[in-house]
C-alpha cells in the first residue's frame, strides 16, 4: 500500500518532461493486448489453458442477499500519475470460493485452506440437457456413478463440478436468477445425496457449480452446502466455460483470496488440459 508521501512523490516524478515522454512509449506497449505482446506458453504436458472465471463486473449476477459489485476509479494516470480503483463487494460474489467456515462455526476459513488442495484434478459432470428443460434439476448419485462408468473412479483430491450450461445466462441477471412470480430462484444444484456421496464415499477436495449456489435455487435448506462444507471441503460457485474442458483429465488451479478469517472470496480459476 502506498503512503500519501509516496503517492505525492510519484506525482512529482511523473510531472518531469523526460519521464512523461518515456511513459508515452511504455503506454503504447501497455495498450497492446497481452496476447499480442508475447506468445502464450502452455505449461509443459498440457495443450490448452481455459479460464473458468467470469469477469468481475457490476453487471454480474449476485445472490439476492448480497449487494452488487461496485467498482469506481479513485486515481487516474492523467490526473494523478497512476491509476487505481476502489472495489466494494461481498465475499460470496463473482466466481468465488466457499470455505467450510461459511456454514460451519469454527470450521476452516478460506485463508487456512491448504494451498495443495487448491490444485486439483477436475471432474465435470454435465447436465445441460436436463437443466434446459428443468431448471430445478439436481446432480444425483446416478450422475456421479455414470461419470465413473465412463471415466473411472473420481480422482483423489478432485474438484467435482456441475456444468448446467448456466454460465451462458450470466450476461442477463434476470435470466440467470430465474425467479418465479413469488421471487423463488430456479437453477440447478447438487442433491443432498450426491453431496454426501462425494464427501463420504469419495476423496474429493471440493464441489463446484456454474450457478450461484451448491444447492438448487429453490432449495428450502442448504443441504448440499452443509454436507460439503461440513465435511471440511470447499465449494466453488459461478464457474464459467466448463463446456470448454473435458469431463476428465483437466487440472484446475484455484487462486482463492487469503484475507484474514475469510468465509470465502472471489477467485481466479484456471484449468489446464
């Protein structure tokens, strides 16, 4: 964090004619898209990198209990010599992690999730066809067993993610939240039985969804949350681009926030295939 003295020094230095001339050159480079500045290097042993993260914007749908994301510019290069934004948000907005402490008193907080658990084999369970016809559909134990029949037993330490095709609705909050006349949300999630199967009969690190909640939108109780987080596992919500990764074989990197006592927080989720 820059002190007021340092900020003033930066402004003073940037006012020098020679530095500003040089900065113009750097600005031209900075304005060039990153992809055009350098060759994108895929980690050895992988063929593609897929971003599973929604852009963190004020238009992104949020759970009704939370405030919309707010982003405002506090400093600008033209006025202050540097640029910086103020970002205000609830922990559980955007593509984000749910720590066990989100639902369980005294459980592990986000800052204490071991880093090794945030690199995981990715298993994608696709229910897009069912979800298109029935937004209240759930991932079931049968779905998980069918996945295993095709791909083998779920890998130890996996993130098991539901692909309901819901990320395609993110540009329209009303369509994403899918409220009925009574204000009840209708979007897919994990059944309690499927969540319990994963934490009791398989060795997973966490559960992910492309909706706002591990539980279905119309759920009366947070049964999937309690099963997953209650077992010391984490959740990842509002994932994107799951259709771009294979059902099995990808590895996911979860860049979770590490603020003190975190019950969760926005994260950059990257898959390598």
